[in-house]
C-alpha cells in the first residue's frame, strides 16, 4: 500500500498553482476566519507545497510548514525563495506526532489533508497539545454528507481506488464530535460553497492513477447511484470523461 509520503513525493512536481486553484476558496476561508495578528506563531500541518503557510506569512510573526513529504517541502522551499518570504520554516514530520513542545503555537491550520491521516483523533490531540490556551485551530478538507452512509462509502471507495494513501473523508458532524473530544471548542463548522467542478481524467492523472485502478474508478462514476450523482454533481461529458464536485468542510475551534 502506498504511504502518504510516497504518494506525495511522486505528486510533488505536479502540485502547481493551477492545481491549487480548485481549493482556493478554502484557503480564503482560513485566512478570513483566523483573525491573524502580527504576534501569531502559526503551524500549517500537512503543508504540501506550502500554499497555506506562505499565504499566512505576511500576516503573522512566523510560520512553520510541516509535511511527511520531503518532495513537497522542496517545492515549498522553492516557492518561498521565489516570493522572498523570510519568516517561514519547513519541518519534516507527521500530523499524528507533531515534533514540537506543548503550547508552541497560537494558530494551527490544516487544509485538504486530514483525509490522508492514519488517525484523526491522534492528529486533533496533537493540535490541542501544541496550541496555547486561546489558540485557534482552522480546518478545511474534503467531506462526505451527514447521515448518508451509502454515499459516504461510495465516495471513500472511489478516493481509495484513485489514491491508496487516502484514509477517509469525514462528515461535518463527525468533525464536530472529534474536535470536541480533543478538548477544543468548536466556534464554527460548515460547508462552503462549491468551487468549479473537477474533471475526472485530470483528477486521475494528478494522482498517477492508471491501468486497472483508473478503469475501476471510471466504472464507479459510470455506475454511481442517483443519490451519489446528486450529492457530488456528477455529469458525464465528452469522450467518456466526467465532471464532479466534492463536498468540503470548514471549521474553526479554540483551545480553552
């Protein structure tokens, strides 16, 4: 089975500004809700190529971008140099075992990554540990709908076929429960408006999904239930391609 590190080391060269645009609305949400201050010390977990970390950099004292993938961090460092940003550092590490002392940060962010984590409860426990009292946690990720187990199972099956490092997308209600159980107070949680639809062929190419796995994913889309088609706006287009819109969840929580 492909680990997240292996998968994202392979994908790193393809994670460019163009691919980032589909989740731009989520980045805007994080920036708008973080109440960032010039004194803030920010940790961006699973930073990938650093889009979120570098977006916060001008607003705060310092940012640490953490990721398991050295390939992703190399791309992040390259972007940092191009932008001439000096207050961001990059650290190799896992979301479930953050290599920082208790109370190291005033803000922790995580965008479009937790569905790869081996343990969301462990990740959230670590977030709570490294946050200072009064610190803020801001989350954005792909999601499945509340109370739709069959649709949720289909979506997670498709994700896993496309990318073996996928673990599970959670519903907003599951996130609310998990964040609360980690000892954080949920201020806001919801589903943002959808961005433009993604193309299935592009989505498969980006993960390097080919051969039998790609055939299986296309079959899942072709045979998707009426409910799945409605929930994810699945449309068949020219040459056997499909467009679709994954649901997302955003949340803001604070440490008491």
